[in-house]
C-alpha cells in the first residue's frame, strides 16, 4: 500500500545523450574546477574509454589532472587511500569517475579523504557521518546496471579488519552523472544482460517494496519499460546506440527508484550467493527475480500486476484480465530470462551457474535472513519462505 508520508530525493544532475561527454568541460567550469583526478580501472582504460572521455573534455576546452587507474574489481581501502594521496599530491580540485560499481564506490570514498585530508576513512562509516559537501564529483558509468551514479552509498572492503565497510550520506552523491552510449557500446552481451537484469530488479523491487511511493513508482515504471523494450534488441545488435542510451537511462532511473524505495528479498539472496560463491550480482538477481515475485504475490499482487503495462505494453495489459496480470507479468520476466539465456548464456537457474551446490540451499536461506534488505520486502521473509524460493530457483 502507498504510504501517506514519504521522502524522495535525487539532486544529481543528469547529462545524457549521444555527445554528453562533450559537456563535461562546461560542468567542471561551472564548479570552478580545472584539474580533475580521473578515477578508473585498468580494464576501462584498456578498452579506450578513458581516452574517449579525455578527448571529449579537450574538445570542450577543458583540462584534466592525473589518471588513477588502480581500482581493483572489489573496491578496497588501500585503493581509496592511494587515490586520495594522488589527488592531494597533484593539486586536484575535482573527481571524475569512469567505470562500473567498484570505480564509483572508490571515487565516492576517495572524495571523503580528498576533502577531509589525511584522516582515517573508517570514522565516516555508517549513515550520515559526513557533515559538509565534498569536492565536485562527476560520474560516468561504463555499465548500465548498478545505478551507482545516482546512489548515496559506497561499499569498501577493509582487509585489515576483514569486513566490508559502508558509507551512506547525501554528500557522497555525484554532482553530475554523464550517460553517453559510447561508454557501453562495447560491453559484452553477458555483462549487458546481467547488468540490465540488475537494473530491472532494482526497479521491480522498488515498485513492490513496503516503502514504495508515487515518485519512486514513476522512475521504476519508466526503467522497466526501457529495459523490456531494449534489452533484447541490444543483445541482438550490440552497437545499437539508441538502445544503449535507453539502458543507461533505465539503470539511472532504477537507481533513483531504489535509492528512495529500497530493494528486498531478491537482493538478499543475490548478496548471499555473491558472497558465498562469487555469482555475478546481476546474474543472481535475474535468477531469483520471478521466483521472489511468486513468493511476494500475497503482499503485492496489485503492484506486480500493474507492472505488466511497462513489461508488455498497453495492448497486452488491456487484453489480460486484472486477476491474471500479476502472473502474466512474472511470465514476461521468465520469457526475458529465457531470451537472454538463448542469446548470451545468462543463467536462468542456480543449477545453471555451475557454482552453487544444491545441498547448500538451507545455509543460503539462513544467511539471507541476516541481509538488511529483507526488511522492506512486501511479504515477511522466514527461513521456510527463503528456502522455498531457493528450491524454485534451483
Ligand atoms: Fe543490485
């Protein structure tokens, strides 16, 4: 049920389109910055994407500072410290992140140290422990999934303490998110599908969770519509720039939706098998999404049914009896999974991942209950319920 009270915020400026990168120099100039540190990783640099960004900034008359590309796949405290040292030693005055989730997380945390100087990052861990704005920060995602360019959270692995620390504050939000299809044109089909299914899950969970509200609903519906319309065409024609842009927009919209109306059981299960067996986050979400929606039917039948309009279009929605729309919406997501499996091998089940032992399902169910995301799931999650979903997903 929609709450009578809600909060919604997204102060990130979106700069999106076929030549969005060329506008970065204007955004830097507006913020009085002329020496941004470029934060990226070796893969993104090797793919030539940082060169594309640098050329676009030069075209716009802008300048950049050094490139820090030592971000590991799983962002680490060491990388944050090394990046901050580079920022401070080089007299930088802004940060431009070019990459996926780990690069974004690293850049956000690095911005804390760049602003606060040589302090222990850990003192800012948790919720709302930043008290002033950070340095100008421009995010350029090179995948279309996490929505990290519009979220106020950063997760950093702390090897010394053996834990993952998280930082959540509105001051971590980028000032600008730049969505340009040139950044995702070369993404391999499997990563394209997995990240798009992550974004779809963000939108669907935001739309069906207990904190849903009219604003997050609007972003979630728009995200679901774009992914339903464009994922298969992009898998068939990877250099389809219009579709790439639509998927990037969808990921940002879904990020805005779940920043204001959190994810639920799908993510709890995906976090668990990601940590235990290294299953890709988007692939894991894709596996669980329809089975969790089946589980959630008693608490959110109406919302799941309403999503059929965005998933299948007005003709199908109108032709489907109201009492059948929720099941039809779930069937559409199953069909999207089947198509992605056919086109790029995205696993549809836990068995197809080849890395989750069936005898571990009870342990996965128990562990998932401790994931904070289950709190907003529209149906109470019990051990038996989680196990039932896992067995369906097997
Ligand atoms: Fe996710």
